[in-house]
C-alpha cells in the first residue's frame, strides 16, 4: 500500500477522533537514546512510553478505597 493524499486524510481523521496528544520534554540528547532503546525492544517510543506508564500505574497507583460504615 502506498501513502497518498487520500490515505493521509484518512489517517488524520482517525488520529483526530480516536487519539489524544501528550507532549513531553527530555534533556538534549535523551530523545535519541530513548529512541534507540525502544527500537532495541522492538517498539516505537510511543509504545514504550505508554507501556511504561501503564506498568508504573499498575504497580504504584492505589486508589483510596471507600471506608465501609456499619
């Protein structure tokens, strides 16, 4: 499949309706290091960040439980 203007418009519409953007900043030079690590892991930086955040939340997030009153 080749990438043309029609495919570009379809992709843009999908991104606009299904995805949110989050921008992060890293120190100079860190981007390339992270990109290389993600590549070694067989994923994009985006996939690596999402997986990392999800794993961190799963491990560390403890929602306050509602106290039971009897």
